C-alpha cells in the first residue's frame, strides 16, 4: 500500500484532499443544501462541457480503453477491465438492494424546488446512490494511473475523474454524496484488484495481442 501511494502520489494526494474536504462538507450540511448550492452555478459553456464530459465515465469508454490496452499488455488490460467490472458490480448491487429507494435530484425536488436542468439531458429519477459514473470514472482513471509512470498523466487522470464526478452533479443526475461514495468504491476496488493481479507473475500477462503472434 505504501508503494502504491508513493508511486501514485500525483493522483492519490489530491484525491485524499477531495475525500477530507468532501467528508467535511457532507458532515456539515445536508445533501439538499449542497445540491442547491452546486445547482446555482451554470452557464451555456459548462452546460455543453459537462454534457460531454460525463461520457468519459461510462462503460463504453472503459471498454474502448481495455480494447486498446490489449494491444499494449494483457496485464494492463486486466487491471483496468477487472477494476471497472468489479467496482461497477458492487455499485449496481448496492443500488438495487440497500439503496433502491434513494431517488435522484429531479425526483427528490419534484414539487419542492425548480432545479436548473441542462437542456437535452434525460434526467433519471431512481437508483441514485452510489453513482455508477463516478465509480467507473475513478476505477478507470485510477487504474490507468497505476500503469503509467508520468506524474503529469497521473494528475491529469485525477482531474478527469473528478470532472466526470462533478458532471453528474452539474447535470442533476446525482447528489454529491452519490459521487463521493462512488469514488471510494472505484478507488478502493482498484487498489485490491491491482494488488491481486500484481501477485500473478505469469509471463503471458506481459504479452499483448501484437506480441502473441
């Protein structure tokens, strides 16, 4: 664990800042007030920006990256693929069982407050907690951080994951707490998957679709 933090300081240090301040925010105020505060900031540029940014955290993006990594090294593709699949399964199970009654912002504020909703966005109503996009984004971009050496790229991956998470709040698809929990699932699962796969010293994992032939 110490090695993971040391070699991924550029991702994990800002992430820990997010966790600390995010936790304080959740403790200090209600999810209603937090969401309304976020919802008060919007403009046409960010409407467009976050409309597209949110797609960087869906399963299709993860699948495309895994396919590309198969041409680089099987180990990398396995780390990214397994992290996303397992983290996403955990989130979906939680959504469908323990938190099946947690509604999304549009439904929650129905008849209470008129939220600003980004034009063209199909706002979902149910299964809000945890956020699947935030889970996928943090699992995807943290797993990529684990396999690259550039600190600049590691920091960039954190920024992308955070922006994807914020896009879900900006679009009123999720509350802040949904994003916070999704990020924890994504990062925590990825660490466990990475440690498990790194124990496997099979030479085949060092091959790729290109070097296998």
